[in-house]
C-alpha cells in the first residue's frame, strides 16, 4: 500500500523528461526502433570492423556476383559454415555467354568471427586488421575466395561492406543537418517570436517561401552548386548545409509559435514582475516548455533528410564515387534490366527503408510521450 | 409509474470503462420529476450530475454504460423506458429535442462554429415540427425573439463566433425550447456567464417555464441559483443522492453534513463580517475501488467511527418528502438505518473472520506440504 | 488597405470597381471578399520572394555564364584574355551587383520574346532567360513538359483525396475496429516509406511479372493506354500523400467527434450519420484543404526522383538534366514554376477554406 502511494507520489513529482522516458518505454515500436537505430549507428561508428572487406578491395572474379551461398556439408561431411570459391571457365561453344563463373567445390573456406583481413584505422587512432567476420585465411589454403553476403557490385566490391561503410554518410548527414537546423531554428525562431514586428514578418515570409518550394527540386538545385573535384569531407559538409536549409524553417516556426503563445502566459508575466531577466525567462521558463516538441520535430525531420541525401546521391548530385553512401549504391539499380538480373542490388533500399521507418516510429513514440494529455 | 411524474429514475448506475479499470461514477440514483416542476440536482464537480442527465437522453459516451431504469412519461409517447431504447434509433431521436431537450454548460462550444445560429436552431424545428423551410424559419425566429435576442433577422444569419457568451446561452435556450419540450435538462446553464447575465438567463428560464409548463431538471453547484429556481432539491455526492427535500426544507433544516456544509459555504447578505465562510475540507475521492464506507466519511466532521467507515447509509425518509442518507442524524428513520447497518457490519465481519481462518488453515497446510516436499528433496 | 488603394484611383474607375466589389460582397458576403483581396495582395510579395530565392540559387554554382563560354571557346581552340572576358561580363551586365542582375532577370522573365527574336538578341545581348544547353527560350523548354506534369499531378491529387477521405472517415467512426487498425498501419507505413523505394520495388515487381518494365508514359495508345501506364506512378507518387491524408483526417475527425457540439446535435435528435457528415466532417476537412499547397509541393518533390526511376517524361528528369549540364537558368525556372504552382495552390486552398470556414473570413485569416 505504501509502495503504491510512493510510486504515485513519484509520478507527480517526476520531471517532464522522466515522464517522457517512462512513456516512451511503454511504446513498444518506438523502443524497438531505438534499438535498431542504436545498432545501425554503432555499426556505422565501427564500420571498418563490421565490414568484412575494405571498400577499395575489389575482385574482377566477383563482379556482379550473387550473394555467397553458405554451406555446412562438404563431401558428405559436416565442417560448419563455409563458402566455396569461384572459378572462371571459358565456354567457346556458347557465344552468347562465353564466360562461365561457377562455384569451385574442390576447396572450402570456413567462415569465422574476428578474422584478419584488410587493414584499417580504428576511429582514426590505431591500425587493426581484425574484422567481425570473414573467411578464415588458410583454413584450406588459397585466399582468392570471398564471402559476399549481399553479392558484389559492378566493380567487384562487396555490397555488404559498402552498405556498412556507406551508412557512415547516409546515417550521419541527416543527423548532423538536424542539429544545424535545430540551432538555426531555435535562434531565428526565438528572435522572431521575441522581437516580432518587421523582423518577424520578414522571417515569416522567408519561411513561407522556402516551404513553398518543393523540397527535393530545391535540394537538387542547391547541390548543383557543389563544385566538382573537392574532397569528400567538403561534399559532406555542403550536403549537410543544404539539407539544413529547409529543415530549420519548420523548427523556427514551432519555436516562434510557442514563443508567441507562451510569452503572454501568466507564469511568464509573474517571472517578469518578479524581476527575472529576459534571457533567463527565455531559457529557464520558455524553452523547457517546448523543448520536447522540438525534439519530436527534429526526429520526424530526419527521415526526410535521409531520403534527401539518398536521392541526391542516387541522382549523382551528392556524394560521388569513390566515396560511398546508400544513394551511391543505388545508382547501379537505376536500370530495370540490371535490377531484374541482379535483384540483390536493391538490398541498400531495405536499409534506407528500415532507417526511415525506425525514425518515424521513434518520432511517433516521442510525440505521444511528449503529449502531457495522454 | 405515477401519472403526475414525467420522469422516474430508479437505481441508475453509470460505469465508465477506463484504461485503469471500471469507474462507477453514478452509484444508484433515484429521483422523480413531476410535470411542470423544477428539480435541482446539486453537487460538486465530478459527483456524477452531468452523467446522470446525459443518461436521461442516452447521449453518453461509448465508454459509459448506464444501468437501472429511466422511465419517461408523456402524453405523446406514453410511458417509455429510455435505457431499453437503441441510443442511435429513431424512437429515442424523436424524444430528444422534441420532448426532452438539454441546455449545455458552455454555450461557447455547444454550437458548431461552421454553421449559422439560425441553421442550428432551425435544424431542430425541421427535424421535429415541420419540413417546410419558411415555416420552420418563422418558428425559430419567433423563439429567438422570445428568449430576448434582439435584431433577430440579422442574428439568425450570424455565426457563433459573432455572438457574445450571454447571447449564445440565449440562443442555446432558444434551441432547447423551440419544439416546446415537456422536459428541459439544464446542465449548469449559467456557470460560464457573469453574474448580471446569469440573473437575466434565470429569469428568462422561469418565465418560459410558466409559458410552456415545462419540467426542468436543473443541475448546478450553485446553491444561490437553486434557491431562486427550484421547487425541490436533491444533493448528490460521489455518485449518490445523499439528501433530497423541497427547497425550503433543505435551507431551513439540512440534515446531511454535506448539505450543511454546502449551505454554510454560501455567502449571506447581512451576515456578520467576522463570520467566516464555512468550507468543506478535502476533495471528492475518485470513484474507483471505493472501500465500503460512507462516501463522505473522509471529509465528515460528525462521522461515527466503526459505523460510517464500515457501511454505506441508504436514503431514508425522515419526514414526508425529506430523505437523507446519513447515520449521524438524529431521526427515527436514521436510527433504524443505523441498526440495519450495524447488523450488516457484524455479519460481514463474522464472514470475513471465518474466511480468514479458512485461509490461515490452508496456508498452514500448504506450508506443511512444502516442508514435507522439501525434506523429501 | 484595399479600400485605400481603391480610393486613390480616379473616380470613374473607383465607381466601377466599387460596383464589382459591392456586387461580389452582396453575393458572397463582405468578409469573404475582403479576405480574398487580402490574400491575393499577399500573393504578390510571396512570388517576388520566391523568385529572389531562386535567383540566389541560380547564382550559387561557381563560375558564371562568361566563364562557361570561355571554357567552351577554349575547347574549340579559341582563347580569350582575362580583359576580354571581363569586357564580355560588362557587356552582358553580369559584373553588376547581385540586385541589379536580379532586376534584369525579372525583366527578361516578364518580357517574353519569341524564339526567333531570341536568336537575334542573343548575339548582341546576354539574355537571362535562355537555356544554354537547348539553345531555346526557357519557356519553350518548360512548356513541353509542364502540361503533362500538371495533368499527372492533378490526377494523383484527385486520386489521393478520393481514396484517403472515405477511408479516414470510416477509420474515425469505427475507432479501434479491425478496419481502423489496418487503415492506421497501412497509413503509417505508406507515409513513412520513401517514394522512390516504392518505385524501385514496384518497377522490379512489374518487370518480374509482366516481363516488361512499366517504364515511361504511354502517349500513343489513346486514353486507356495512357491511364494504364499511370497506374504505377499514381501508386508510387500518391501513396505517401494518401497515407498522410488518412492519418491527418482521421485524427481531425476523432477530434471533432469528441467536441461538445456533436453532443448538442445528438441531444437535438439529429441522426448519427448527419452528425458525422454535417458537423464533424465539415470541420475535419478544413486542415486537409489548407494543406493542399503542401500536398502539391510534396507531389512535385516526390515525383522528381520517382520520375527518374520510372522514366516518366515529366519535369523531374528535365530538371536533373539541366542541373547536370549546369544549365542554371532552365533549372532555376523549373524550380520557380513549381514553386509558383505551389503558391497558387496555397492561395486557392486559402480561398476555398474561407468559403468553408466562417471563422477564417471573420478573423481575416492568419495562417
């Protein structure tokens, strides 16, 4: 009985954030989404470790190769999970398909965890060659065999490795741009809401106009301004800024609206009468009142940016080869005949879809959690 | 059913299905209203007044479930059991608005902002009186004029946001009266208005009642309004009626401590300046998982321990027309009620004691079994 | 504001204007006319701001018309000195400040010469409305695809509303029923999955099943063939919008159903279906109407990438080609045409809303 009373008391005394976290925990889809996103970002952080191959590692034998088949039985014997290598034979009789690439069943290559492979730098600090999984070298001689779980691309790269490494760009650009728009939005929105008048009117018109221009065409037009032949880091920066260009408006609109409605609340008036400084009123009394809504808006804005980055890179206007993002990977899938012949080239789409869905679900859960009336 | 009565409510219970469980908001309410009479239903917020009157029209939420009996009797429809009707069916719809109509608490939100006031009043006449457009418009306008809306021609085509609160309340009353209903439910019709307009609206309702001979169920928490409007009063607390009598008796001789408290908390003109207004401590408890006790026990100053916190008093007639549900008032009827409750408590305690013994025995048996089992293992 | 300007014009005109406005006022009510005039007046600065922004975007890419000409000439073996290039810049006016250049651009946009005039002009004078790549007036290029783009967008929009609104109303009136759950789940997934993902998948599936990718629009085989080729584009481009509308209308309907006035109407003896349609639906539809501009915008946005995947001959691929060729005037004009269409959509939806919602007329409307 007393325990029950205590939890009740906790409930009344809990801060807004504790309440939000508690409600979010009840939202199963949001929780699952959060876990999925955590896994994706963790994978992107240690991409070189999780990717079985470096993205510059190619093999002409594995051009457009189908996903590797994983076997467990070799010659009627159980050897654990392994793959066969490939061999190329030239078939002179069939002129249509003279080159035949088949599995070479004479040797098997066992799959292992934490195997040695291509060298990379961990977080840019020290070198390592341990990969999460891969073929155990020398388990049966020979190293030309590869494991391409999601198949190979047109140059013989491992698609899985490219997806994992590409996630670095595709997952972080929207995140970074969300933060830029977050600060732009709060700053411009609060100034606009606080000062009102001409400044507010101009900001309002600008927001309206940016909102009126269709997003992706505008993004495309802006990304045409990215000069050719600059470093990947710079392209990354440009795209981040381009994506923020639209997102801040939504944020600023929310902040401004909240400012306008909260400015005249009694508690603000009370604080003002008590001699609290304007700055303190804004940050102590006003901003916490709608920060949760901003975070929701932020989360719900990220999927749009992901689609934006992917689309731009897909159209060749964003990240370009040899840098990798999910959009770049999809360039290969632009021809329907290629897709029909190699359907595994659509796999990157699954990652885009999962990420976008996860953000949407998370945002939905956060919105419910942030609503004090639910 | 008594011929003079227009409405008889018997043992009405309203349950609300909520996420946290079932909440019994109305817990067995009984009352009746005579033709042309005004009954005041008084109580604090959350005591179940509004749910009771919504149940009479069967317009409760999906989440609410009403049980018991609500009998409506009129010359036109004869005797009808409202709870038996399909709440979406034709029969109840012909009663709503036509025979029983309702005035809502907040006139500002009671009208749809999308249509003109005229359109919304007219809808009522078109549904129940005449399909003829011109005629129904005439009727609507006449009623609008009658409730004191000036410049009806213009007002008829205006939207709710162009009306003031008092005017909207008048329009709402016009809408309720446009079909000459036999009975009017007024759910706190004046709470949203300021005092001067309150008085006008009340006067208006009174004079209209005289003209149409309408019975009114007047719901309020304002005892001043009750004194002005009502013939009889029923005081409601925590989903039950705790006292009912005619208005004069209630004011002159309140029996239930809650009623006494309510009357004590009304400001009196000519009262002594040093006299403090009485206030009832605490708030109405949530009607969920209520313990078996008088609902007012926690806030009562005259509660009898061992009785009031162990049984719930029933409504007893202590004088003709004066009923009260309290163990602590000194009337013959109440004493009998106390006896009945004491007996009930004793029986229950006996039963509980036996059950506890049984449970203890079983527990002991279980323990022994466990011991045996433990040893064997 | 409008009355002021009216007063200042000469008297005859004022009279005829007053007559027109007064007759409009009599017909629709004075609030609505005032509101519409106000909205149209607000439309003009918005268009100017849009053009300003678009011009800004056009100017962003490094280099200018002259430097690309210089590069082109260099490719042909003709080299221009730095001074010559600067003289060219001065002649074309691109050495002038940003705001002057913007003015010239606007002038050229408003003044529309024919193509033959163009070639003549182009030798002596740099025109701001000229597609370098296609050697044509920008409008001529845009016109080729504008009609079909608007047609497809309208068809999709009608499809969206026709499908989503009944589902949303059903969903809201049967809350927590199986149908409601299905509609909610589908609505959520559809709104969350990006357009071009769906495009990829449907393209692949249609190729797998029919052996022939449903790519491009069929314009030769009559109306039926055309409509057939529209099926996948409609599904792909329309889904996210449809699902979005379902979600918002459902939420809005639930909101309205919970309002006090439904209770009032019920207490009057109004039929349940009348309550839903006359009161709730009418109120719930307003935000959807006001979202028309946004829907149009997302249609253009969604169709851009989708059109590339599906090979539709609409404006999206045209835009991409222009951007890849750094043909910024064409690209900018396409973006601007789309933006103006969206702004017109917003204007129209505001006007429709003023008819639907008396409160907006009354308050003068604040979006």
